[in-house]
């Protein structure tokens, strides 16, 4: 057992879960050397002169570290904070129901909802530049006082101010376009060899070349973004004076937006093979037309001779466009819910989030995007106002729609928190009864001094059982978000939440105003916390264990809905694992794959890409695996009983899964019921956790409760590796 790269060995290839475990921790030592890969992701072994690690004698340990692939640098992590809504929207498309007939419709709805996020962000930046600054601040002497960098525009015509400041949202669109078009790393070198794949969709993850689709989606989103900017400018111009040129540009812009939606609603067309370049030409042409129309809209606003009607409290047409977007999002969410309920699998155990998984994630993505956009507008308004009383700074401040949006977000979070408290309260007796039964079975006849420890174990199991209850909370938040989006349109009536609540509900206006301000600052605090978390996530391993979970799970799936979402690291990790396993087997080794938590998901996708001749010399050990408990529920079209059985068959059922009752994430792979002759019935092996509740001789504390912690140092793990190595036979 050393670091020499020799053939004819039994290799235990360990793959860590989320949070990026260190290779020394994975190998059980302090000295390791990289044998393949690079700084972002690679394979490590023990140095020949290093100390002997924990493990099975005669088995060479090797570790694959992929923790830096989803994030890598601090700068990219900070980018992930602001791309969070796009990432969530992209995950939603993979959560569709398993029924084949729902695929096209769910894809279309997810992609249109994702497009609306892009439109929302453009409206937010346009609201800052065109509404707050060009229309309001530049007409207020109090707002311009001491701001020489801005006051030079104050004496210019409205058309000049709008045209100049329209460059701000245009530059923002160009920046996002540039960043999304610049690959973070090339995955072409990591493509798996063209071999036989499994028959299930999960086998395509890591094999599928998503770049052609991402390029088409990128062109569509950029076209829609520039068309949105044109719409804001033309709406402002048309409200004052609708000339023939204004109407012509408006109609052309509407055609571009319609074409964007139409392309996203035809999956059979936009998902065509990479070799089909005709659609690439169409989407690029649409993008070019949108850019030209935006330039013409800016030029038209700049040179239009018609007079502007000054004195209006907001940029004409802007609030109507914003309200129209909110109405459209609400209508789509309601329709999406109906589609998912119609196509959900009524034979399963409730399906993912009662069949509403994609809806819940889409609603959360929209909610976060609305919170981000509203907070941007509010914080800029506060900066421009200098905390002056209403009417003395930038007149009416931000549009009422953003006030209602923050009020809706605050209300959704508050009510969801209340529901969470009720769920915790009412589910507690059942969870604790189940936990007490498990403790009584695992630790019979324990001495009286072990009672405090027994209660701690019971509490840990009861908390782990709460994972299933999160289903209800996600659906509740999704429903409340839809209601919140609907109430945003009340802003068209030019009323604020505090006045409405006081008049029709009897709640004092000051209470609602305080709640809105509190909600705004809470959003700012959350964004700041995510930024700080991104900075420190790569300096403190325990901190990363919690912060990195969102990115590691969200960026596993390829970009199929939103092109500005973070790139998919599985496009490198899975092919890289496949290549390494094929190399080891072809040189004469046998391989025991061991994956913890999300590492087991990576290995599941990898096994489905292994050709039969390679799978015959591979075994699989999973621990803390969320494959059944979470992924099969959230992604039923890609992970179900059929694909799990295919994984077992491709490696000759040399598969052991270790799980604990105290684990809130991992669990069984296969159901408990079934004939003993079924090889799937021998995969799952429960680990008692902790191993005992009394303090062993020579120690001062009882054995720890492991929960979701990796179990490479446990005796049961070592025994399982030894068994799988024996079942593989001589190399």
C-alpha cells in the first residue's frame, strides 16, 4: 500500500461529497501526492515515503478531489451569489415529472420563466439608470447637490439624459453576455471515450455536450434583454407622443420578444443536435436584430423632436411594464402548477414535493430574483435620497411595485417561518416516537447512567427525520411567492402596502412600513452574508461544509434552462472519473469506487458511462448517499428504481450502501420490501450510530454521533471494502 502507480492492484478510489473534503482527510493521512488531473480537480495517492494510511491491507487508496470545480476562486464564488436565481431556475428544469408526455411542456415553461428572470434584472438596472437617475434625480436640486459627476447632465433635454443613461443597462447586458460566453475552463479534454452508455437519462450527465444549447439560449436571452431595454425607452417615448417611428420600433421589438418566447417553447427545435447549425444562425441573427433595435431606440429617443411631458412622478410606462412582468410570472406559475399536478406520478410516495418540485424551485428562483432587484432599486434610491423626507430627494422614490415586492417577500418568509414552527411542533410527537423505537431496538438494557446519551441519540434521529417535512415548507413558500407576485401589481394603483393594510385590515401603517424596511435590510443582510460566506468558504473547511452545499448541488446539472447560470462541473468530473477508471482497469487493476454523499451521485453517473468490460472489474460502496432519499424524489425523471437497478446490474451487483438513522441527508437505496432472492435487497446495510452510548474503557466521553459524517474510518466501512475487493477476485 504505497504511492507507486503500478498495475495489477486493487484500487479503492474515494470520491468526497459536498464541502470539498481534503485529500489527506479522505486518505486518512497528512501526506499525499497528485497522480492525475490539475489544481481544480485531480487524483491523489499516498507518497511512497509517507505514513501508512487507514484502509484495507493490499488495497491501494486513491482519492478524487472535485471540490474546486463548482467554485474554485473567491471571485467566482462571489459571482455565484448573484447568479443564484439563474442557478435555481436551471435546476428546476431537471425536476420535471417522470412521465414522458410532460417533458416538452415542462421544459418550455421552465425556460420561459428563466427568460423572465433575465427581463426582471434588465428592468431593475433600467429602473435605476432611467427612472431613478435620468427621470427623477436629474430634475431634483437636492439630489444633485454635491454630485458633480452627475450634475453635468441636469441641464440636458430628457431625450439626451435617457439616451446617455441607457448605456448603463446596455453595458450591464454586455458584461453578463461576455462573462457567460467566456468558458471558465475547457471541458473538451475531459470528454469520456465514445463507449456504450446506460439506457437511462442519467447516463447523459457528463457525457452530454451542452455548449450548443447554451449558445442558443444565450443568444435568445441577450436578444430578450436588449429588447426589454428598447421596450422601456419606447414606452417612455410613446406615452408622451407616439409617432410612426416609435410605433414601428415598438412593433419590431414586440416581434423579437415573441420570437424569443416562441423559440423557448419549441424544445424539439432548440434542443437539436450540435451538428445542426441552422438554428444557431437563427438565434444569432435574432440577437443581432435586438441589438440593432436597441441602438435605434436610443437614437430615436435622442433625436425625437416631439416634446416630453415633464412633471410625471415616474418614467412613463416603466411601472406598467414592471407590473405586466409580475402578472405574467404569476400566471405562468399558476399554469405550471396545474401542469405538474396533472402529470405527477400518483402511484409513488407523493412524488417530489407532491409533484410540485419544479414549481417550488422556480418560485424560489423568482422570489430571490425579485428580492435582489428590489433591493438594488431601494438601496440606490436611499443613496440618492440621502435619507431625505419623501418628496425632497428623488420625488416619489422607487416604483410602488418594488415596495409591494419587498412586502410580498417579507410576508412569504414570515408566514413560511410560522408554518415551519407549526410543522416542527405538530410533527415532533411522531418523530420522537419513531426515534425512541429505534433507540430501544439498538441499545437494549443500557445502564441508568446512559439515559442522557440515549436522549441525545433520540434527538439526533428525530431531527434527521425532519428532512421529509421540508417538502411541505417548500410548497408553502412557492404558493406564498405566487401570491406575493400577484399583489405586486397593486402598485399600478399608486398605493403602498401600509395604506392598504391600515384601511382594509386595520393594521397600523407604521407597522407595515417598519416591516417593509426590515425586510429590505434583511435582504441586504442575506446578500452580504452570502458574499462574506463566499470569501471565507475557501479559508475555513467547516464553514465551506455549509456554504458550499448550495453551489455543489446546484451546479451538478448541465445548463438547460438559463445560459447565465454557473457552468456544470459534472461535464468535467464524470468524464474524468470515467477515463481514470477505464485506464486503471485496462492496465490490469480492479477498482472499488467509494463515494460519500454527493460523491455517490457522481459515481452513479460514472458507472452508467462505463462499458460492460470495465464494469465487470468495478465495485461500488456508497455511504451517506442521497440517491433515493433526495435525488429520486427531486429528479424522478433521471433517478428512479430503474436507473438504480441498472447501476447495480452494470457492476454485477457488487454494491454496498451504508446508512445511518441519524443522517438527515443519506439513506437507503432500495425499498425494504422485496424478495430475498433480489440482489437489490442485499445492497443496503444499516449502521448503528453511535456504536455505543456508554463510555468505553480508557476514554472520558461516549462514542460520537456521526450523522452525515463520512465513515471511512469505521470498521463497517473497512469490512465492506474488504468484501467488495474479495468479490472482485484477483486482479
